[in-house]
C-alpha cells in the first residue's frame, strides 16, 4: 500500500523467520545505533582451552541486546542497557559481556562473533501511531524538525525516508484521496497542524508503518526464532516493571550473582523511577503529552484518538493495525485504553 522497497524486503524476511528460515544476515554497516558501552572483547576468550572455557561461565561469552522502536520505549531501553552494562563493569575479575541497545530491524542484521540473547520491546500499534502523531505535531522529532517534505532525501535513515513516503502518498496511491497534498516546502509538523485529526492519524500511520510498525513485526518474528530471547510489551513495564525485567533476565539465562546487579540496574530505568534520577530531562523530553503542552497545543484524549484510529483502520487501512496488534499481542494500555 505505502511500503517502501526496504520495508517490503523486511516483511519478506519476517515471513522467512516465522517459517523457520534464516535467523540473521550480515551486518548492514548502516545501523543507527552503535555501542559506546565499556566491555571486554569476548572473541579472544572463545576457542581457548577447555579448562579456560569452563572457568569463564557461558553467560559471559554472550552479548545481550535490547531491541527498541521509535515511540516504543527508546529512552527506557537506552538507560536500562547503560545501567546494566555499568553494573557489570563494576564487578572485577572475569570478562564483562556486552549489554547494548539496537533500533528495530537493524538487530536482525547484526553480525556478532559471540552468541546474542535478545529482548524485543514491542508496543501496541494503535498506541504507537497516536503517540507519534502527538509527538510529531509538537515538533519533537529532532531528525525531522527542519526537514521539508518535498526535499530530496539522501539520508538512508528509515525514519527520514518515511517522510518521503508520506509526501508521495499524498499525491498518488490508495490513501491519496483522503490526504491533502503535502507542500514541498513544509515540515511534517506543519502538515499535521493544518490537517484534521483523521488526516493526521492516516499520515502518522504512513510514517510509523515505514519507520516502526513493519520493523516491529520483523523484530517480533526474529526474536521469537532466537535462543535465550524474549518478546515483551512496553505496557508491561508500566504495569509491573520489576517483574518484566525479571522475565527478561530469566530468558537471558543470567546466573544468580550477576542477576541481582543487573536487575537492580535495569529497574532504575522503570517509568516513574528514571524521572527521579539523572534521566529526568530526557524522559520528559520524550513524552508526547508533555511536548504538546510545552507547545501550547490542545488534543483530544488519547483513548478517543485510539478509538477513532481503530475505525480508520477498519475503513481505510484494511485492518492492518488490528492484524499487527493481534500478532505482537500487546493490548492498549494506560491512558490509551478506554476508561472503565
């Protein structure tokens, strides 16, 4: 419908994974997230004598990756990975495994010399679109703040190319009848501010589908196919953050002594906890509602917008969001859920 070629290839890979196909490919070299974490090089420990291999526990010979998505817990995942890496680095003696964070579909293209355990954080797709709509209207996406919709995009970032897809979709394609033509000289935020709610939600669907939703389905299937890996929902961290990190560390097969240190470090990233620490400004800056408030912009309640998006999904989007919601099994939660 409005996929770009890269997204189509992602969905093809996703289908292969869900049917037992290849679980990884070569490193793309264009991954948007690198690692600045402090860690010992583990490859040098692999292939030594059997006695040395027994001395270095197998968990130390792995890497641990959190897979995140735009508007799907990016701040929390980044802080959790840094905290866990720091807690392990503080322990003396044997080598420290790498704990890192990667963005979306790039995780499946990551080629590591060590075995990797993954934790993929998915989010309800209706929540993700509504949150992204508010976030982008408030001019919060730094990479897009000055980008004009009609400019030629030479940046290979999936997010930046998603704007080009919106510009093209407003002129031709299945959704063009419901999208006012985007002006070549306007930004995405300017476009959202001049159109009505229905149009804005459809526009954000196009952007989110190309930058987050299709990669999220791929990452879900990829993680399901991997050893010592787990899929969790962002809403789980709001319901019971400590228990959710416990599930992650259990899936990663972390032994008892490092487990306590990693759990304590990870829970410092929990919603409500991180705001009390040094990450307060980053957490606040990434809040869609807070950004709208800062820009003096008004909006309908989140649960009202979710209900409207569900209707648009049925009428205009062929139920694609509902199908993805069923696939990742992350229910609508918090303020996005209909009040009891």
